[in-house]
């Protein structure tokens, strides 16, 4: 199964909105076929592994082999035919599955179909690794909302820019390059109008070769940003601008570039945009992972709404003093005793450190749901 998981990593940036899936076919402890899910609408991992086995001249061994796959084979007609049909028609007699598929269309049906056709099926291996690789997909299927990851680059004392707005560069080049990996695996890179106007970023993916560019989203209640079409961010293939519904309606059929789409959101009692509506809209687009790169205003809005699932925090060995912080949150009255955040990964990057911090409730909801599915499906 470890080899199947490693196979899934080879197309990490490719299949979104589908999950990353790997598959190996093993005969007498030797791999005779390997594959990973391709771009949406193309072959799934199981089909790629079967094709690979044939290309290697092992077609006559497939029926006596064990197929290992990191996600339950699909059992429905979507962009492609059911993988269960292919496994059955190829005479596979033993399938080992890391994780069940929480997609309600599948949801154990793939396993049940295989078993009803006399195929031995085992399920429930490397759940945490498969979940981590496909956090957004599992979140969308189980919770009905994308996974929100907030990226922060700060000094040791938690400052993201000087009072004059200067932030280039607090972290080292290697840390900034690492950040592009997380952009590349995301479905959308989201920021606020303040960041766009202050830094004029493009927010595209660099340093990683990916044929699938993430969407770009700008949160701008007043929609002032659309009066500046020459900003670098508007050169991306698709840009969504989220503003107040009334202001979007007032603009009517404003003449915008074809790559720019305005999306109206309702407002809360405090006048801020309803970010839950934003997530609902992105969920309708099959957005899996949101990569939030913003300033303190938007960061704070997401945090106070309880919508941040993970923090990707880069720290440099600098002390910048009393300047801009990543959050503008009122001081708490006492130290929280029920902190829902946990540091689960620490990585040194040159002279910087990268912390991955997740909301334990978000993670626990997904993992526990998969564990419950496994219990129901284990024969």
C-alpha cells in the first residue's frame, strides 16, 4: 500500500477536483503494473495500472494478482466509466483498499459491488496519509465545504510587515518557493483587496510544473479592485471577485474581461461579507482546497468566523517590533484551556521554520468519519 500511496504523489497537482489516487498490481511480490489518477475526465489510477501491466507484457498475470489502491474504486458513470467494471472484467480476485470513498455516489458501493462479484476486498490502511493528501476532497464530501488553509510568513514576534507596509522579504527564498507547492495543490488562491492594492501580487504558481492553474479569488466588498484592470492578478486565467451583493447588482452588466467574474455575497450584522456564503459558492465549483494568502483583515474575518482549518506558518529569525500582525483580534480575558489548534508538523527550511497547525475538530471530523465507514465495510 505504501507503494500505491507513493504512486499517487506522482500526479499530485493534476486530478483536482478529483482526489489523488495511486494503484499498484502485485503478482508474487513483484509489481506488474502501476498508475495514478490523471487530469479530471481522464483515466483513474486503477485503469492506468491495468494499462501499465499490459504494456509490460503481464496481461496474463492480472487475474492472479492483488490490486492495491489508495481509494475505493468508483462504481458510477461520471466523467469516466466505473472502475469496478474494469476490475471485474479483468478477472481481479483480490483488492486491497486504503480508504473508502466518502463521495455519497460511491460511499461503499464500489466495495459492495466487488464483493458481490466474488472479489476478496480488504479496506482500512494508511487512512491518515490518504486523508492528508486529499484533505479538500474529503472535506467537501464529508462536511460539504472546502478545506481552508491560511498561509502566513512572519518574524519571530509574529509580524508580517512593517508599519509602512514593507514585507519583502521577511522569509527566505526557499520558504517562499515552498509556499508555491501549497498554491499548486490548492483549487483556489484567495486574497483580499488590501493585499492586492498594497503588493500587486500575481499569486500564480511558480517553481512547480503544473498544467492545472488554481483559480484566483479576491474578497473586495466595495468592488473597487475592478477599476484597476491592469493589476498583475488579473492576468490569471480565471479570477473571481467577491463583493457585496447590492454593489454587484448595482454594477449590472459592467464590461469586464472574460476571465473576471463578480460574485455577490450577503453581509453580516457587522457589515462584513458572509464568508460562509463564499465557501458555499466555492463548494458548488467543486473547490477542494482554499489557499488563503491575505493580510490581517481577511485573516481575522476567517478566524472569527471559525472557518480556518489549517495554518501554514513560516517564521524567520527576525524581531520586527510593534508593527503589523497576521490577525487583529481582541485580547482574550484568560488563557484558553480548550485550544482546538495543534502543531502537527515542523520543518526547517534553511534558516526559517515552517509550522503546520490544524484545527483538531476539522481534522477529527474527517478522520472519524472515515474510520466509521471502514468499520461498516470490513467483512
